[in-house]
């Protein structure tokens, strides 16, 4: 992977400056998982955040993303 996994919320935000591609998205998801764990959040906490209603994603997209986040949670050390 060409992008290091972000270790802070600011590093995740800084990814906005990079061109979007699959590797960047994977790094962002891994970073979100790592930051959530470092804050003591559970997978349920993080899933609830992803599933929370917002104006960016529709319900089906949020559900799809929450599944990917759960897979990352279970896969990452």
C-alpha cells in the first residue's frame, strides 16, 4: 500500500488532499478502525456512527460501508 494507515483523526482528514483511489479509501477505513480502537470504542460503537443518518450517504450505502468497516475491524491486528 502506498499510503500509511492514519493514526489520528487529523491524518485521516489530511487524506482529503490526496487523489482518491482504492488504496486511499482502504487506508482511510483502516485509520478509522485504528483511531476508534485507540479511543476505546467497540465495533458496535463504530458501526453505530457509520449507520447514523447523514446527508452524504443513503441508508443502503451506510449499511454497505458498515459491513466493510466490520470486516476491517476483524481483519486488522
